[in-house]
């Protein structure tokens, strides 16, 4: 893996070309299908290639209703789309695009309810089957969280381990585990890895939001990257927290009249863009480590395109690690300005007071 540039990626929705759809979102009565979603995905791949983006998280709804227990008419769509899946996988390999799924928050493997666990496993089987039919390598993974605490976090961790042993081989081969920002810390997922061997995804913002054990940042990152199989490049998640002051209308409990209140930011919320200085600091801290980075900013591809320009402007050393050639800085500057109106940035600079 040394010498191969790291990738930057984004999830699901394309904002730079908003007419591109990420999946067939029609309701069941209109007979949505995976084949339609794959047509949309093919167009997204063209967009990624045009902007030299080589990492993408597909919609977890790519195969609509494929596992819905009350809609058996949709259950065969993945197998029926084998030819189309093979073709889209071939295109991804030709374009060198790393793909992944991040199943929804309703996929829970540590539930005390066996029925919910069984349904969650069925969803994972379906998504693993799609990746297999695409003939993608082991870097194409399914990212999930631990689940719910149910009032007893150690017992919930243990239930996850128990479920792991029951997972079908295609799921175990593709599954990776991410810590979160309010329930299960990096220490929890490291413990689960020790019991199961499941690879771990490090999330920068989640680490800062939930680290009651006081783990060291670089040490934890290094331990998590080392959980991945030899020859498979790990991936990490990066996002910046929202910082803006917001206003909202609330009803005064005394007067019953609507009033405007100021809301402080919640640090678990994702910002629209990635703060370049925060990202640069993280990557310099991670010097010598080579994960691909999934950006979880609200502005999706626009955040990635802007960050590339910022890296070339403020940290050429980090830009080089992502394969960004400083000689092409004008190209990336134009790409950014073509998609994002930066006149406000220029106006702000002109009006900035001296003190």
C-alpha cells in the first residue's frame, strides 16, 4: 500500500450535480428496482471520474424493499440483477473507485429482541451479496455501529460478540465496526475486536465526543488501523462539528407567545464543510499512517472538492499524500469556483477589521 495515494470519499448524495439520484426512491406500488438504482449509480460514477474522486459510499437503499418481510415480490431483485451488478462493479474497478455501504441505524446486532437481530442480519446479507456480485475486493465493506445500550453497556457489547459468531460468512468477511458519539466509545469497539477480530473504523469527531476512558488519539487511531487485514487499506471517517449560532422559534411557557431563542451548537452535529486546519492537524498527527478518509460533511462532494483546494493552499505536504499535484493547483481552484460561489469569502476578507 505504501506509495499509493490515500483516497478522499463522500457518502451517497451528489450536490455538485443535484439531478443525479443515488437510488430508486419510488414507493413500493410503483415497483422500484435495484436495476434502476444501478443506472443512477452508473451516472454517479461518471461524475466521480470527472472530478477524480475515487471513494464513494453507496446508498443503503440501493435495493428497495429487498428484505421487507411483507413484500416477497422484491426479495429476488438482488439475484435477478446479477448481470447489472457485475457490470457496475467492473466499472468501479476500472475507475479505481472504492465502494462501501453504511447500513442504516436500524441495523442492530446487539438487540435483546431476536426478531430485530434476525432482520438486521438479513439486511446485511443482502448488501454483502451485492458487493460480492459486483466482484469487489475486501476493501468494499459494510460499516455498522454497535447498536443500543439497553441500560447495560457491557452486556450489550457481549451480545454483539455473541451475534458475530452467528453471522453468515459473506457478512463476516465484509463487516467493519465503528464507534459512535453518544453510546459506544472507541474502547468499546476495541474490546469487541479483541473478542471477534472484526476490523474497526476510526471516526475523528466521534472520538472527541465520546472518550470516557481518556484514550490517546494517535495511539487509538494506530490500534484501530492495525485491526484491518494485511493488504487491505483501512478507512477512517472525518467531519467537523457545527459551530454556528442558530435561531429558532419557541413558545414561551408563560405568555404562550412565539419567541426567538438562540441555540448553541451541538458538537455531535456535522458541519457543512470540513475545517481545513482541523483536518490538516489530524493528518499531520497521523503521519506514517495511510488510511483512506471518508468525509461525512453535510455538503458531500462539494466539501471534498473544497477541501482538496484548501489542502493545496494551506498544506501541500498533506495534499501530496492524497495524490494532489501542486502543479495542478489552478485546476483544483477552478473546479472549486465552478461549483461553489466563493465571492462571499472574498467579501469577508475585504471587510475583516484589523483588530
